[in-house]
C-alpha cells in the first residue's frame, strides 16, 4: 500500500479494538473533526458509545474486514493482541498506522528484548523456554530468582510465574500451559517508569515527560509526573524509545516500560513495548499540552504532532473494579478530572475509569 496523503477533516479513521483506549481515541478524533469507525468482536464494546460507526465481527472475518476498510481512509489499533495476519490483510487495502511490524515485535517478549538489545538498550537476562530441558538450561545460565512468562498474550501479570529456587521450576512450567515462554532474571528495581511518545508520518518524534508508575496486584494503580529519575536516566530512556520507534518505522503513540535502578547512576532496563496509547499516558489528557489520544490521531491522520510538554506536576489514579463505585467522591474535588469508560458491569480487576489531577 503506498503511503497515502494526509487525511482531511471529515475523513474516517478505522480503529481495531473497542475498549477504553478506542473510546478515548474516538473522543479525541471527534474534536479534530475526524470520524472513527470501530471494529471489535464484542457487541458491548465501550468505544461503540462514542464513535460514528462500528462493526461487530471477528478479527479473522476477511469479508467484514474488507467492508470496514472500504469505509475508512486510514486504520489503527488500540489492542496489541489483534492478529498480525489481520493487520497484514488490511495493509493491502488501506494505510495501517502503526503497521504490522510493530505489532509483530510487541506481541512477542523475545522479539521485543532482541530489538531492545540490538539498539544498545539493557534488558533483564533472558532465554527462550519451550520445555523442562530448556528451562533447566535457562536456569543454569540465568540463575534465581527469575520470572517465567509466556512470550505472547501476557498482560497485567497474567501468564507469569516467579521462580525463587530451582525447586519452583516444574510448577512454573506447568503455569505456562504448554505455551512458549521466556525466562527473565529478576530485576531488583527501585521504581518503574515509562516513556509514552509519538512518532509522526514524517519521522518527527515527540516524547511525553517520563512517567513514574506504581502497580497494585500487577495492575497499574498510579502514574505521575515528574518521575523520581535523574536527568541522565530520563534522557537515556527517551533516547531508547526514539531508537525503538525509528527501528519499527513507527507511526503513532507507543509506550516503553522500564525498570529503574538508582545505583550505577540511574540505569533504565527495558521491560516491555506497547504499540498503542498506554494507561501510563492517561495523565496527558489533563496534564500535557497535547494529550496522547489526540497525538495518536494526529499521527495516524498524517498531521503535524502537537506539543507534548507537561503543564505541571500531575497524577492519574486508575479506578479498578469496585473502586469505581466511589466515583462521586472524586467529584467532590473540583480539580479532579473524572474519566469513566461506560462499562456497565463492575468486575474485580476490570479497569472502569481513572482520575487525573494537576498537583501544582
Ligand atoms: P510485565 O507483564 O512484563 O509488564 O510484568 C508485570 C510486572 O511484573 C512488572 O510491572 C513488574 O512489576 C513485574 N516484573 C515483570 N518482570 C520482571 C522482572 N524480570 N524482574 C522484576 N520484576 C518483574
């Protein structure tokens, strides 16, 4: 597919995935005079409530995908587990930004780490594990403690098992349920940080301020800026993100998650790459000059990127599961911005909304 000209107001961007990220992308697009057509398999997708058009169909339904592509001028995705074949098929019909390459790398923890290392970034030590023999060999090489993770489809700590001593190995392997896995050395980090950044069609690169992230039960709880990180380590993290985006010929917003070690002058260790707008960038909606959702839509439309500077210190708190029932309490703080995702059913561990606050 040749690189298309920039979109015009009134054009339609197709989004694969109908969760809260698709919803917030559609809201940002509407402000720019762009329409969104959301494609998702679930009939009750939260993004459907706010978009101009939607399709309920499987990601493998080529007739539905072709009909969807015919109605849009460019396509993006909000969900990294969209099949790579789906994106390749669509790439033959319309520009897809970011493309299949980014998706392919980000779907596989081994590819992600190989890429990071090839660009000179640090990662945990790692080895591929497919059975008991390769796990034993990996443990001999990497040692304990270590973390065994499925290479694909893991999120929020799912598909992971900690190995404190070699005696934990059989149970950890069983938890992988026969899927290919990666053994990672356990990083004793001081904090977790992320770089959320955009790359435009013209190669322009616009990083948001490095964000500090606090997890609870493996789910992001709080993101805040400024992060407690040295200037040098922040520069390193942003430079790694810039190199990753360049290597993937990336268009759109993405995130790189890092472990931060204060010793050694502040080392940043790449953990994961997310080829999409990211939960740790939600604070930008109220704390940056251009938010991550608008920035992604600008990039996908082939428009110039906005200024990614922060307005001031800010935080985002996720409303996960029953915490969302307290939404009224957040409204008592007139400076809090409440964002709810329109999900009807509160479930344990389900992201229902978030609250942004400027802290200055
Ligand atoms: P992930 O799904 O890879 O983002 O992992 C979820 C969380 O588990 C991370 O945010 C860390 O808190 C923790 N974790 C994952 N991998 C490691 C590791 N190699 N060393 C230490 N902690 C880890």
